[in-house]
C-alpha cells in the first residue's frame, strides 16, 4: 500500500496533531505516526525494521549524555544554599539603586539560573528568599511578586540549559555553540528587567526604596557564598571554549562541585536520593520524547514535507522578518497550551528548515524560540511561574502576581525585538569563541 | 501533566490493586538503578577529566562505557515515568471532560500506547537479535553491544505491562466511574503542577503549605 510521500507527510502531520490534542503522550503519538508513515512509503518489513533501530541508536549518542548532568546540577542546586548567598551578594552590590532589592532579585535569579535550568523552580525558591525581604522594606507587592515570577524565566537561557541542548540535538547544531549563545541574551534580558525596575522606581520611589549602608568590606564578604555559581559557569565556559573537556565531562564536574557544596550545606542522603530519582525521571522523559520524535523525523525525511513547507514559506509575498514574527507569534500561542520541550520537538522538524531557508541563523533561532516559550511561563492563560509564586506566598493574590508581571512582559517583548533587530547579540559570542 | 493516585482504602485489597502495588515497587527499583547510572556517569566524568588532565591517563573506553550505560537511564525508568504521568502530553482538551468521556479518551490514548509498544518490543528484539548473532561491538574497546540492545525490549516489556494496567484501570472506571481510582494517573490542573514544582524546589513541607487563590481558580474552571 505504498503512497505518495508528500501526501503521507501531510496526513501524518495532521494525524499527529489530532492525537496530541486527544491526550496521547507525545513520544507514543510521534512513534506511531512516524512508523505508519514510513511503512506507508517503504512497506511493513523495511519500515518497522528502521523504526526498531531508532530507540537504541538515538539514545546512545554521547552528546546526549550531557542532559542528565545538567538536570542533576539543577536539582542539587536547591540544596547548596546558593539562592540565599546570591541574593545577599546582589543586595549588597546593587541594593543602592532605585528599586534595589528588585534589581538584586533579577541578578541573583540570573546567577542561580547558571546552576539551575528550571524556571518554575527558580521562581519558587526566590519567592521564599527575596519576597519577604522586599515586603519588609516596603516594596510594592505586585513588583515583588512580578520580579520573582519573571526572574525565574532567565534560567532557560543562561547555561547550563537542558532545553538548549535538546534544541541543538534535534536540529543537529553544536551543543557548545547553543550553550554559549544563551549567555549574552540571558544577561541582556536581566539588564532590561533591571532598567525597567529602576525606571519605575525612579518615577515612583514608593514602589521600591533603595537599600544602603553596606561597606566595601560587607560586599567582599558576600562573595564567597556565590562560589558554586562562579565555578559552574567557569567550568562550562572554559571547557567549551578551551576544549579541555566535553560538555558531559564539564557537566559532571559541575554537578560534582555543587554536590560537595550541598553536602557542606547540610544536604542529607535522602535529599540526594530524591534529587537523583527526579533527575532519572526527567531524563527518561526527555530521552523518550527524543527518540519518539526522531522516528517521526525519519518519516518526514522520507516524505519531503519539510522541503515542501520551506518552499511554500519562501514563496510567501512577505519579507523574512515578517514571516519570522508570524512564526514566533505561533510559538507564543502554542506555548500557552503545551510544555516547552514537547512543543519544540514537535514543531522544529518542519519549521526549522523553513527558517533556515529564509536565511536566519540556526543558533539565533534557537535562542529566540526558547525565549518565546519562557515568556509563555509568565503570561495568562496558564503562566505557571505566577501560580508558583502565589502558591508559596498565598498572601499575594494571583491577580496581583499577574499584574506585577505586566512590565516584565513588556521588557521581554522589547528584548525579543532587540534580538531580531540586532542578531549579533546572540551570534557574536559563539562565533568569536568557537572560530 | 498528570500524577498517580496511589491506591488507598477500600478496593485496594483487590488482586488488581495489589499487583499494581507490587509492580510499582519493581518500577521504583528500576528507576533507582537509572538514578545510580546517572551518579556513575557523573563520577566517571570527573575521574576521566582529573585523570586525563593531572595524570595524563585517560580512562580506556570512556566514551564506550558512557554510551552503553546511557541505555540504562534512557529506558529503565520508562514505565515508572509512565505510571507517574511524567511523559509529555497536552491535556488541554482532556481536562475539559469528566467521568465516562474522560476515561474513554484516556483508555483510547492508553490503547494506542499499548499497540505502539507491542510493535516496538518486536522490532527492538529483532534489532537485539541481529547484534547478538553478528557479535557487534563498540569501536574503542570492543565491548559487546547486544546487552544494551537487549535492555530496550525488556524495558518496553515493563512499559507494556504498565500500559495494560492503566488500560484495565480506565476500562474499570468507564464501567463504574465512581469506583476508587486504581493504577491510573489523574489529570492535574495548573495548581497541582505548581505544587510539584514547589516541592522540587523547596521540599514537601512547603508544597503542603502552598495555597492558591480559590476564587481565581473557580473562574478558570468555567
């Protein structure tokens, strides 16, 4: 029952969307559609034979072994006392600016992001560390809640970031380049958040008064606690740039350093066990969806659908920038309903070739897309980060958290606009360091 | 995202429920091995860097070891993750249903999983058999590849049993929607997901204390 490949591709894409909407797990839906699609084009025996090799061959790629390491760093980071130390240091160094404590929250969240890749978890931790101090200092409740929910989103861009590794694997780009590329955009996002806070606090000083009175000595003393952050950034950057270790080895070293700190900070064996179990669960989830989607990608390759889609996109009577903005809006909508990893894996096989066909840089697109899915974590209708803040601080109504997010949402739109206008903000660092 | 409702109280005395409990223990154990493998990869990575840089003695076959052990953390926890509803899906529409219609669609989605895994067990077994008969080995130190390939149909076998348990669990609920929920994950709303995130970051205590705006939630739930 061999079928026209392109037709099979279109039907397959449709079937996949229907199944995912009906609640079939993404790895199952992608495998089924991919398998039926390949079988419809090359027959049962050859088709299922190919599919049978994919779970093994695609999950034993050395480059993927970095994922559990990065995930482990993230889970261990909560036990290493990094958040309190980072917030304390940031407060002492930048607390004197208008809205100082909120600015300190942004920078310490960015620092914590360097050891944790999880946005929601970062928001949870800072709800406990930063919000009480802001409220005690008379900060506006909405500002305090908003900055924590938004600060959490910095985690996916600043390395180590698991989602950037997944993007790199699925579009076959360098993992190292993607990780380096996230750094400057993460900092730019943080700076724009900080500028917005300072601007608002200057106009209305009641929003967030500065905190002063720290001596240079106080400041220097606050630094040693942030050592795990510096160590993890240092290890990963120097390993990728200097080539003295693979990303997996750098991740292993980073995890080990954080583990030692966590033990010194009083982590118990049960907490280590929990962290490892959670890491294992998230790892198998990511690996399953990767091989499942790669079955589907193999089918797409046979069908020629990505090329046809790219041709259609290139034929549109619109400038590339307009098309990319439309695609990003599509991601913003999808991101409201779907988990970031599932969404990226399902859409990239078709969307990515078209974006590259339009002349955009693959690394640049990865960062932009990840930034978009992060924005979805703070916007209604779901806005998971906002719920997390509300859950930890029930005294702050959810409506206040969502209102507090407003200025940061605007900041994010400005940031994405900047990245579209000045793509070198993203591409410069990996190009300079890796060429 | 969904979570598991552990069988409790009446109904949990049935053979079905006790099989589910026993099987869950096996899943937990395998996920524990997966967790250990991750720890091992970390230790091996640290040892490799230190021994290569400081002693100029790289571990022989390091990449082969890692690649072969990846099968453990890529597959050992697969049924565990399925039980806890950890595999990515979109429950936007599912969350709108209740009782029978919900259990019907859940059963359908589970049946699809069962079929896919049945075929995968067969094809991945053949893939293992080829490697075994041909004596495939790794490039670096010539480790045999077949053990890693054997793990995959075995892990899929575990997953098959888990899917079968969930299918029975959902069919049971279609027949009697008021029955106690056994062996199936239930859909979580955004506050449950938020609670889990809080638990991961701040521990069980904080997750238990977490409260969410009820008013706003009621509005969301139409």
